[in-house]
C-alpha cells in the first residue's frame, strides 16, 4: 500500500472500522483525561456526553475516506530539573527546563486511541516483560489500559535487586536516553510494529497521523501525555531490550531509563561500543549528564531512612485505598469538573495518615527528594480533605513550577478559605508564572462553584491577551463564561468572532450555564459553527 501523505484525507477499511471496540477507546480517553497536561473541560464534556455521536462521526469519515488529521494543542510544561545558576551570581533557583505537553481534538484522539488499542495485542506478544517494566498492559477491556504504576515500579525494583545480587555483577551501567519522546523515528516505530504483526492498513494510518501531528519535525517524535504515546514510546525500545538479550547481558528498563548489569568497567565499555551505534540507528542518543557507571552497592538506597518512611506510608494506606486509585506518574489523578458542582461536594474521607504526615514533614531533611515526597503525600491529603499542607503548598507554588498541577488539585479542596482563593488569584496576575501553571490555577479556582469577581477580571484579561497560550485563553474564557455577570458575558459575545475555533468552543461550552434567553441565543448563533461546536451541541442535547 502506498504511503499516505501527512495531512491528506484518508479512510479505513470497513472491516477494521467495525472491528474496533470504540466503547473501550472512549473509556480509556475518559480515564486518561485525568492526567492530561492541559485542562480542557469543554473537550471532556464531549467525551462524557456525546461519545456515541463522536464515534459515529469518526466512523462515517473513515468509511467515506474523508478523515483528515487536525492539529494538536501543545504547551510548554516545566520540568523539575532547573538550569544551574553560577555560584555567587544569584540566590534564586535557575529557570526550569520544559517539555511539550499535548492534547488532541476529539476525532483525532479517538482514532489515535483506537489504533493504539489495535496495536496493543501485537505489542504484548513481542514485549520482553523480564526486561521492560513500564506501561505493562492491563486486561483488554480495562479503562485504565495499563497496570498501576506502583506495581510496575515495584517489579522493577525487585528485578534490580535480584540482578545486583548475582555473583557475576560488580557494576551497574545506568543509562538515560536524551529527549526520548522527541527523538524517536516514526518510520522505524511503524517498522517495529509491522514486524510484530500490526496490519499494514492500520500501520499506514497510524504513521499518517503521527507525521501530521509532529508537523515540521521531519517525522521525529510523538506527542507526550496520552496513553497511546505511552504504549508506542515504550515499545519503541523493544529492539534495545532484544539487543541485551542477544548479548546475554542482564538488563531492566523503565521507559528510557536503562539498567545494565556487568562484571567490570571494561565489560561496560565493550558493550557501549556496540550499544551506542545501535541506539543511533534508532535516532536515539544518551543523556551524558544522567548516564553513569556505579558499583552495585550504590543500588542500595542512598537514603535508607527515607526509604523506610516511604514503606511505612505505603503500608499505612494500602488497606485504606483501592489499588486502582493508587496509580499515577504525577500523583493520584484528579477528576476535574467545570466548577458547577463545587469543590465541597465530596464526602470527607476517613483516612489515617500518621505515617504519611511523618513522611511529609521529613521533606526538608532530604534535599533533592522533596518533589517525590510531595507527589506521594499531597494527593493523599486531598483525598482525606486534610488541610495539613495548605500553607506549605501556597508558599511552594512559585518555587516548584513542575508541581503546579498537583498543587492546584490539592488546593482546590480548600477554596472556602479566603486566603487560599486570594493567593491563587494573585498568582494568576504574576508575569513569572508560566501559562501552563495558570491553566491549573484557573482549573483550581473554578472548583469553588461560585464567582470570584477579581478572578473573573483577571481571567478576562488573560483571554484578551493574544500573546497568551491558546490553552490558557480557552480556560480563561470558560471561567468568565461560567462565573461572569451579564456584562462579562456580553464581552465574551463581542470577542467571539476574533477567537480561534478552540477558544470559541470554550465560550460556547460555558453558555450551557447562562440564563435561558442568552443560552438560546448562543445556541442559535454558534451551535453549527465548526466541528467542536457541533459536538458540544450534541453533548448539551444529551
């Protein structure tokens, strides 16, 4: 079959269209939304309320050969690692590095998920689970798609300990791939999938949308922040697992972090002479700053007391929280709503968090581990509706940009406090707070379920600022539409023609809470303008 050109319309054989389990694809998207890099309540509303209409729309376009990939929405997400400030030059922390975080529009995301679901059985059969420990697949009907992260991580730790105990191991070669998701070669990914048995008809469509989504990057990289990318990115490293198997070298891998067990430094050097060209053949290179050879004794925790505190905390909650809830790379995931129900609707959870509190209080004693401790503890405090960490988080928000999503999810529980709301709104006005952080600040204050006049004013100014990111302006539009008064809603109506389709859809979505006449006028004027608005109209009708 001829290669499909990126961006051009294409279809899919009817047999494949009918064979796909669209319901499970929808359920997985809804589950995956909880860890999205971008808060987009108007898109979540489509998946929740107009899922079947979305499925029928996509199936119709595929059967008619008229499906055309859209453009992803991508924002820079701060990373934990900071640029070093030279000694004596400044007392402040250096700027954060960042990575791109993306979401897709509904039609694109549904197809991406469906194609990944079809690839999963082939990937499962060809994956070496004795070497690859990340993103292990759940049951084919599971909405979560992957085995909980904690289970995968614990299995990795057990494998590392077992390999380190071997008499033939004296050193561990720990390798990190530089810019992994941004570097992988899409054509080679498709070749690896095809070798596993993935049907060519599906592979060509997957390659077409991958190339379309990355645009000018010359078929390099895949979008970060979605289940399909997690699956495909992890499998891209399968040939590297096979390399170690062919060389009969013990190894363990978690996404792009690789642990290799060797008898000597000379053995490591000999292996690297072959491994580096192999990685290069897949357009991958090593992160020189994070790759290291270390004696196997170093595998033992550098902070044994901290490890004990974590174990105590895990033991404490293991009988109180379902395993399915205890899952995430970014802390427990949160179901964000649009603020209409309010943050105080959840019943208080009766959790005993003595060991967790002790762990949290130890953060300052273990420099470099603060974020790991916060990622574990804060979602638990939120689940228990405990305000124990409120003051800490309010002070830390500006200092740790990478934690903003978790901080916002925690603080959203305590918006009845005027201090919390006031601080969050003031942070929205600060120029050094990144657009991505402000997305989550707006997501947090929207959970109050009631208007904050200063918040509405700041949100409106963000919406009007064309230099702000589209993702932020859309959330700002939603907030103004949900919580603004009549004059602010009139301003939205006047701004509407000058906005992008994505932001227009956010305005239209917010109109579902407007008074009757205004809501009907919005529906009459906007309901059929653009594909997103049409799906939102179906969702409102449902």
